[in-house]
C-alpha cells in the first residue's frame, strides 16, 4: 500500500491548490474577458454608427447635396478603419449604401423594423444569413428633427473577438505554466526542508524505541520544529536518566539485600553446624537481629517510596507546634549528642510555631535530618537548629552541622534514591541511601520545598518549609 508521507501530501496538496487556483482564475478570466471584449467592441461599433449617423444628419440639416460615390467612399473609409461591415438603409428598409463588395445583400425586416421605429438594437448572429459566421451587429436610427430618416448597421465577426480572447488566454496559461514550474521547485524544496527534520525525529524515536537511549537529534531550525527537537532531546535525557536510575536501583537494592542476607546466613549456618561456639551464639544472634532490623527498615523504606511515587501516601494533616517536635527529637538523640561532645544550638523565632502538616511524617523528616547531622559531625563539632517565618509567610526549619560537607558535584544528587557520596560511604555503613529521598518526597507531598547547602570542610545545612496553621483548609476539607 502506498505510504502517505508528510512530504508527498504537502507537495501534492500544495500543487493541487495552485492548479485549482489557476483553473478558477482562467475560467473567470475567459468569461469576464469575453464579456469585456464584446462590450468594448460594441462600444466601438456604436461610435462608428453614431459617427456615420451624425454625418448623414449634418448633410440633411444643411441641405448639402453629397454625391453617392463620395458617401460610399466615406463608408468604406470607416469600414476599413474600424475593420467592420457597414450598411445604411432608408426609412423603408431599402439599402442605400454598404461596404464595398456587399451590394447584393438583403436584410430581413425583423432586423431593421425596430431601428426604423427609432430604437437601437444589438445582434449576435449571422444577421439573417447575411454572414457565414456569427457577427456582433449594432443598429442605430438616423434621426433628424424627431424623424427617422433611415438606419445604420455596423458589424464585426465574433470569431475575431474570440481570437483576441484566445490569444490573451494563451498568454495567461503560458505564464501560469512558468509559474507552476517555479512553484513545483519551491514547494518541493520547502516540503523537503520541512520534512527533513521530521524524518530525523522519526529515526531518533525508532532508535530510542530499540533501546538506544543515547540517540539525540541536532536541528538548526528556529521554529516550532526546532522546539519539538529540543523537547525530544529533553525527553530522551529523562528516559536515559530514568533507565540509569532503574539500573542503579536494581544494583543498589541487590547489594543492600545481599549484604545482610549473607551475614545472617553465615552466622545462622555457623550456629547450626557448631562453627560458632555456644558461648558466642548470643553475640552473633544479636548481630543477626540487627541485620534483620536493617532489612526490615529497607523494606519499609521501599514500601514508603512506592506509596509516595504512586500518590498512595495519604497525609493526615493537623495543627501542631513544630518547635515541640524538634525538642522531642533532640531529647531522643541527647545521649548520642553528649557522647560526641557536640555543641547544640537551637534558635526559635517564636516559642509556639504552629504548622499544618502530617505530624508523624514531619517527625520522620526531622529524625532523619538530625540523625544525618549527628553521623557526619566530628567529635566536638556543632549542630545548629533554627525555625522561623519567611517573607512569604512560610514556616522554615533549618538543620546545620559542622563537618566534611558535601562537594558541589554531589549536592545536586543528594536527594536521589540510593545516592551516597564517597565521604558518606565511609561514615555510614548501614544506610541504603533512601533517607533523604524519602525526606524530599514527604516535603513535596506537602507541596513545600527542601534544599541543601554546603561549604566543603566547614558545614552542611538542610532547610525546608511548611505551611502555617493559619493557612489550614476548612474542616470539611481536612483529611
């Protein structure tokens, strides 16, 4: 089956429109030109008839005796100059004079009787058989003092008019053909220029469909097609990033599952086969328990991520004091803070800072961020926690700690799934790299923002915003 490409359709329909336009213009031109030429020739014949009529009336008015031979010469001269046939009748319809060579003709009464009555007439026929072809004939009465003295008829063959029209039409169609040829070249070039980038996009899309996610298109067009190419490349970047994330996810989750499972399996087998002595079984079972809890946390995190990404994580928003949640979180971590001799600074812009959010989810966010701050703060370092109100009437929370900091290249990926910086890998052996991703997902579920700042070797600061309780929805809309 014939493939209807954009190129062929654009080319075909454009040429079709051009041809149709030429046809319509040619038809209108042929019709209007014919009417114009007939009217123009009729006006010309009328002028000749009026000229001869006026001349005849002038002779009668002044009682000038004018020889017939001279009158004949005058008629012939007019006939030659106007390229027409002339015949003059008296008031009874008798032929007085005609163009030389037509002396034997006879004009039937139905053609001249109305003229003798003082009317002007126009015929487009053979004038009752006088001519072999159709002619355009104009008949005018010769009147003097309200008396019809006779009639004058002036005729010209219609084919001559048609020849003029045909000549003009031929010139038109010759010009139209030249224009059509030029149009064919221009339309072909433009169609090819339009479809060439579309073909490139099509080929690139097919390549990506076959798994070549590195495929991109290079379009120079500064129009909608160029914008489409940019959008396509951005889509390809997203697909490649998604594929990289998927591959990384599988590799990381496999590693994070395999490591504790290997530990558990080895210790359990050692206990069962007696490799581990009975007096050390409790010690190794404690390690097995820790690894089991680690697996449980990993599975829980994965389930939470799935809910967050699918939109199934339902927020149970309510009003609470964010400062109080921070105090409780600090109390839970107090022992670890004292063990590392960390200087803790807490600054609340106001004692009671009420937010509208999911209390448990925000508790998880704070616990994760504070736990990270503790992990990556050297002994004798400091942690600074602050809350307050932004210029846009949002409540902000920031947690800053001294320490190694985060390199700029790592900062933009810090909230990605399973992402761990090289420095953090040596300090955090048990983390799977999901905590900050979950933190970001929870904050985004509240339609708020979270960001990280760092100065390598000096500090790292995580900040996020929450809606104030004053902006909470009506009771009927609460979830």
